[in-house]
């Protein structure tokens, strides 16, 4: 795997929390061109070291049915750049919260759920759905490579779909329960995979923290 590194992988040194929070309140989603190009290329090169497993193609039943076509990897070696990205983003984010006048979160956001996903050209990405309620505060999806059309919408039928333009190097951020002390979470979906797409997801999974919100450090 890659040697240890001691640099920040981002294009700018501060996370624009106020800007992101305002966009999340307005639309439920925000996009930032966060990854440096050099670091993004290094992350992409590392995907060859990982073994992926096929995710379940169908989740739920009836009106709650979700279709997805992707492979995933959660066994990310500690000496690779993906955990390093997670640690750097946690530090960047924590600093932004500490500097803010008022945190929009009901506890400390801990990105303890890491997942690398791969989507194949010509296949469905994932149908309209909302992420699990166990995921709190924010959903952060780093686009490592590839192009696909990402939408937020009003319900599972895809009504009121609004495309969220994104590109490799971007992080797509969505609100989750606990943001602004509400339980809102947007419906979203991914289609039209035009080149092999890798996404690295960071989430706060409260089931790994005893089901309780963690106190803020500030």
C-alpha cells in the first residue's frame, strides 16, 4: 500500500461550514470541489488494491423497495490513503465546528462509517431512497472518479427531481437527522453512469456509538 503521508489532501485549508449549512437548509444538499487533483489521482490508483463485494441488488419491499447496482469495500487498510482522508476530513470538520458561533448539530459529528463504492457503466446506480435513520448529522460522498447523474427528489417515485451537478474531486454533502435539530433527510438517486464511478462515503453511524449522540468538543 501507499507510504505514510503528512500533507492535507484538500484544495483549501478551512471547511466552509456556514456556507454548507445554509445550502443544506435551502436544498438539503451541498457540493464542494474539495479534493486536490494530485491526491484524487493517488486515491484512484489505490482502488486496485481492494477487493469489492457485490451489494444487495434489492432492499425493502413494496413501496419501500430500492434497487441498486454497485460493489462495495469496507475493509480499508489502515495504511492506505482512504483512512487518511477520513482522518484529515474529521480534523478539518471539527476545526470548523469549533470556530463556529453556533453548531447546527445536536452532538459531535464522528465519521465512523467508511465505505468505498464502485458503479459500472450502463448499470443502474441506485433508485430513489433515503439513507438510514441511524446515519446522523451529515452524509459525505467524495467523488473519486467517474461520472453519473445525481439527483435529489421529493419521494420514492422521483417526483420533483433536481440534478446536483458533480465531478471527480467534489464532495456531495447531504443533511441527515440531527442537523438543525430536525429529522429531515432528502430522497436521492444515481443514474446514467457514463464512466466507472468510485465514491468514498463518510457517515456518522450512531449504532456504533451506543445509540447516543456524542457531546460536542466545544
